[in-house]
């Protein structure tokens, strides 16, 4: 519970830090309302819409509304999918307002001891340190390969977990060994005629839990004629920090990544995770008040490109034969890839080039699946409502393969398939894994 003293501090910080021009840019037109999943699923509550949240932020700045529990709850329930931004005629950067508001609240609110311990462990002790990430995922691999997982399932121990977490345990990818995670390349030559020298942002979870997807990404880049540099000094993108009110931590990670990539002499910096890519292209905003880093952040941002965009740009799908056994596939947009990085057509172009498959567009493929980073853990009830709706649309396509472009979306769709009892009839796969599978 937020105390009165904490509320006063939060209100003062809102006055000092919130971008009032951005708040005033909202014309209250309501174009954002049909795009907002929480507005729809809450029964059309204005306080759970982008327009309503912006109005409340402005009211806190003006001292009309106190930043109480209801206000905080409204911000917590927001997915941060940013579907409101592309449809906004005023171009309001809602995502920036949301992250600033969350940071103000987090920095001025005293959390309980258990919450402080968890946040410190996750944001300071784990994600900024790739060696610790490898060790953590290595423990998961030991759990999967030893008899512990079998024992946990047979004894019903997993039944002690919330239903969605128990089901998620079933859909986690088979993780590599610790030795494999430590033996990562730093440079790879182009296989086809060289067209670009690129750097690869390998990420934290992507280069551990989803390492095979990273391997497939690099193989596709090589086949596309790209020489690849993978700097060891890179670290977590900072998205989890930025979305969770840990802005200072996000800034430190951003600076480390900029320093790791800026002198490599590359044409592009390639990402394969929509959530990471969207945060990377926001580094210029994150560091806009830092005179030493703001120009360096902008130069970094201008080189960020999603794997699907670079493959289409070099006509990979026209030069390399892609073919799969006959099947129906559909595509679930990564919210941040579509709404922030503005990448929507490139994945569909690549999927449409695979011989033997029939691509069927999913209704509301651009609507959030409910993953949203760790939203499906901390807001599981709302997340599962969104996932159930998404699975209705997916099943309507009669697809046997659901393609995604972000690890969180991938796990969420796999969770949906498992919840529907369709694991023997349907699969979810990252787009680069499907393309690698299709290469002939």
C-alpha cells in the first residue's frame, strides 16, 4: 500500500519529470480505444485505456488526482503493447509516458522486503550478468535432462504451482548444455557472396534458453551474404528494467551495449526478438538527457534492423530455395516489432515465399497475445483471457503452425496450444527456425 508521504513524493516527481507537452498532445479522440486489449477485456473501463491512463497522469501532474492504489493498478494492468501509438493522429508516445510513470512510482514507493529481494536479484544480480544467466539456464537444463522433471511430474509437485506456470513448464524449450552456451562464436563469414557486414545482438535469454534460434538466425544471415560480428561485451537490452520501473538500470545496460557495438564498422545491428529490438531503438529516448551518450545512442539506433527486414532487403527469399511439407501456417505479430519497429510486412513476405505451405492471415494478428514480457506471470488472469481469445482466432485459420517473431510470444502461443489440448496437432515456432527448416 502506498503511504501518504509516498504519494506526495510521487506527485512531486510527476510534476518535475512527466513530459507535459506529450500529455497535452492527447486529443481524447478515442482512436486508441479499439486497439487496447485491457480496455476491451476490462469491460470498456476508461481507466484501463491509453486515453484514460494519460488523463490520470495529467491529473496527477495537476494535483487533481492522488497517485493512489487505483491509479497504480491501472498502470500495472497495462500490457505496454503500444498498439495505441500507430493509430494515434497526434503521435503520442504513450510507451514513453508509461515507462516514466512506472519509474517514478517504483523509485518513490517502499516495497515489501520479499519484493525488494526479488527485484534486486532479478534486475541487479541476474539479467545484467550473462554468465549468471547461463548458469541459471544451465540449472533448468539439468532439471530437464535429469530425472528431477519426471519425478516432479509424477509426484504432482507441479500441481502446487499456478495452472499457467505448471503448463508453461511443459512448453519450455529444451535448453542447451552449459558447455554449449559458453562456446559461442564471435565472428562468422558470409557463405554466399558478401553483401553486408553486420553485428548480431544475441540477447540474454535468446543466447541461452533460445540458443538454437540464435544459431538459426546466424545461419540465415550467412546464407544471405552477411559477414557477422558478435561482440562478447554486449549485455541484456534492458527492456525488462525499462518496463518495470528500473530506468537507471536500463540506462547502464544501454551504455554498455552502445560501447560494445559502436566501433565494429558494421552496416547494421541485427536482432531476432521484437521486444529487445523495440527497446534498442528507443535508446536515443532513454539517454536523451545525457550529453555524453545521446548522439551515440542515436547512431546506435539507426543501425538496428530486425532479421526479417534484412533478409527481405537482400532478397534472401528470392535467392534461396525455401520449401516445406504441405501445411497451413499463420502469423502472430510481435507487438513491439510491429508497433515500435514498424515491421509487419517483411515476416509475411518471407512466409509467403515458402513453397508447399499455405499462409492464412489470422484475424487480429496484431492484437497482443498477453505475454508482454513477464505480464503472463504477474498478471496471469488477464493474460490468460487474452490468450484464450487469441487461440480462438488461431484455430479459425486451421493452421498447424503458428509463427511468431519474439520469444515471449512463442512461449505464450505454445502455452495456448497446450491449454487447448492441441499439442499433437499444432505447433508454435519462431520465424527464423521455420525458415532454417525450409532452406533447401
